[in-house]
């Protein structure tokens, strides 16, 4: 007969699972939209870890939706094909040739990598883009930037059908114009629009920074809309954080309960945010 000593790590794991129960109950049936950025995708091991977390979320009754970017992958493919892009005020001009590459990389290479990772962890996922089933209809953001779009309408019916089938949607940020033309959409913008249309409980913006910082460089765990306006006006929120906080505020205006900006490179970032007392990143709500 074998005896077994109780390892402290095992006990800690059991305690962690037990303490997560109230959060699992709280989020049962909740819709959580996750924006997975190109840099946050990281290594194959990081992708597998993220996929496992998403499958766990689905397993405990949540409805996760993944909206992904893919900027680094697009840049690599453009360079490989020797396609040169023009930039206006730091923003890429998406001409017809570039748009073909964008669609190929986002809907093909990146989207299917995420779908495959979820499947490898025992989940069910379907890859699609905003062009499928009239999910996202766009107008041209700025004629000078070419085929870059701003969502005007989002029809989330297909996503709800996938929820009913115990399936995780994985969405490439592309949309269609009124005349059927393809548009590239900023990933954060697409995620915010989809979260708003679903009236999601949470929008998680996974990025490569730990959250919104104050003037001292400390990460703020919770911020109100009024504080964001003040911090933007005085320059505390600047650079790439401005569009992320703008996306957060717009999503909240459209019915999202709260938005969290967090570091997607931290292992199990989504689980830390949703299922622990301390959370992760910066939570934004009214």
C-alpha cells in the first residue's frame, strides 16, 4: 500500500481552484470579448497557454469571443513579397496590393493558427472575419489611408448561434463596405464594436504593457471614464494608450459592462483577471 505526502504546491493549486468558484459562478453565461494583439501572441507555448485558458472559460459556462490582430505577421509577409507600403502620420496606407496580403494573413495564417491552438486543447472554435454573415459593415475611415475601415454596424447573430453550439468564435478584423469592398479594421476598434453589439460583460484588451499608468509609472488597477479624460488632457495617457482607452470608453458607452487593458504576455493573464481577487491590468468602467 502506497502513502503519499501532500505537496505544498498541490495544496496551493486546490486552494486556488476553490477560491475561483465564486468568480466562475459570477461569470457563468457571461460574454467576454478578448482582443489578442499580434505581439501578445508570442511563442507557440504562449499561444497554447492562451488557448487552454479560453477553453477553460468556455468549459465553465462563459462565452469567450476572440478578436485578433496580426500586424507583425502582416509586416513580415509584405517584406517577404517585396511590397512597399506608404505611411501618413505613422499610419500605413492600405492600397489594393496591401489589402490582399492583409486579408490573406489575418483570415488565413493568423486566424487558423488560433483556431488550431484551441482545438489542440480540446475546444471547439470557428474562424471567421467581419466580412462573414454581414458581421461588420464599414465605411472608409480616410480616403488617404486606402482600404482602412471604421465599423458602422455589427450584426452579432452568427456569434450567438456559435455560442449555442458550444463554439468559440475567432474573428479577423476585416469588414465589408456597402458595395462589397474589403476593409482592414484596427483590431482594438473591431473588438470594441463587437463587444458593444454583444453587450459583453467584459472586453479584455491584451497588449504588451501591464496597463494604464499614472504619472509615477505605477499601473492603475481601476479607472473611471472621468479620470481617463483628465489623464489624457494632462498628457499622462499618451501615445498608443490613447486609442486603447478611447476604444474602452466607446465600448462602455455601447453597453459593455467594463473593459480591462492588460499585458497579454503574462501567463494566464485572462484567468488572473477573471478568477482571482487581485485581477490583472487596469479595469475601466463608468
